[in-house]
C-alpha cells in the first residue's frame, strides 16, 4: 500500500492593512496661516485656537513656523499686534470697577476681594504676554554704563608685548 504524502504549503500571513495616519492631516495653506494669525491678533492663544474643529494641532503650527518662513513672518507680526491688544485689554480690565464692591444680605457694602485679585491676575498676565510678544516696546529697559575710577572717563591702557627695542643694552 502506498502512503499518500501530504504536501505542506508554507505559511503565509494575511497581508497587513495599510496604517492610517493618526491625528490631523498636515496640510499647510496660506489661508489657514492667515486664519491662525488673525485669531492670534484677537488675543486667542495657539493652544486654545487649536482645540477648535478643523484647526491643526498646536505642535503642527509650531512645526510650520520652522518650515515656512513666510508663515513665521506673519506670525511674528501677529504676535506684535497681539501685544497691543493685550495692552488695551489690561487697561480696560484695570478701569473696570463694576464688580469691585458687593452687598451683603444686610445691605452692607464690602470689597469683592476675589474679583479684585482675579482682575489683578488678568492684568499682570497680559502685561507679561505683551512683554514677551513685543519686547522692544513692552519689555524691561536695560541700560549699562561704563565709567572709570570715581565716575570719570574710561581710560584704555595699551600694552605692546612685541620686540623690545632696548633689549641687549
């Protein structure tokens, strides 16, 4: 009797499905760059803006800043304008005293400490952001002055370590 030999076929795994990209697509356009910059000018942060539907991830925006010089130029100008917006907002917040006082159930006036502290924080945050976004206008002015002894002029002493003309005398 002859034995039937079964031929084993080599194992071939099923083809792997193509990997889909995770996250939002990286499609830069000048229209999207303009939208980002116009939103920045209104005082909205990148992180807040990028949470909105149809907007790229914040890391994508920062990547684009390195990849597209024209976007970096627009972004830089938008941040400078944003600094002016923050200045105006800080003045408005500081001038708004509408909720500085509250009345108790007995009709007694009291200082609304929480509102005053929150307003102070909002102003300080805007001042800091303006300083960072436009340091030439809103940054701390640092000057350095050099003077000599007793406040006099600075004198320079020049030493020549070259060949000594009197050597050998």
